[in-house]
């Protein structure tokens, strides 16, 4: 298993980690298989979306913050219930195919670490399995 360290900049952020995942795949020397990307945090997530236009991640954050406001009289005493809910919506893992030693992503797709309770020091765990 490979661990990537991430320092998130703000309370909510989508951090493009595509290059780091691609580097892990390249170093694995796996030609064909799958790449599991997992976030071991209950207030963060992982998603695949457009990474060509920075307004897309900004819009995603904006709409998630509207759907799940930071302060909505939640019962959880730590004050980060909104982050837990957003993490549940987004999910904590993704599976990406590997073909010819490369991630199989669409033209505009990138892999994003989703921070909902930052800024923090975080990890992403990667498992690469040959087929």
C-alpha cells in the first residue's frame, strides 16, 4: 500500500491529486489492473471530476455548502457534522482502471481529495493490483 500525504489549505477544498496517483501507478510498473484510492478520514472524501477548469471544483464546493450548511443545529458535539455529511455524499474511495501502465481517465477527468473539515494534514491510501 502507498500512502500520500496532503496538507489541505482551507476548511473545504478539492485538491487535485491526479499527478500523485499517476506517479504511484508508474512506480508500481503494473501494466494492466486496478488502482484503489481510499481516504481513511470521516470528514473527507475522494471524487473524480473535471480538472481542466478550476471553476468546476469551486462550484462543487459552493453547492455542497448550500446543501449541507456548516451550522444547522446539528447534534454532534464536535461542530463538524456538515463535514461528516458531505463525506458521506461524496464517498471515501474510487476505483480507477489501469491500462498500459496508465490510469484510464476521461480527457477532462482528474482525481480530487475532498476536504470538508480543514485545514488539516491528511492521507490518501493507494492499492494497485495487477490483472
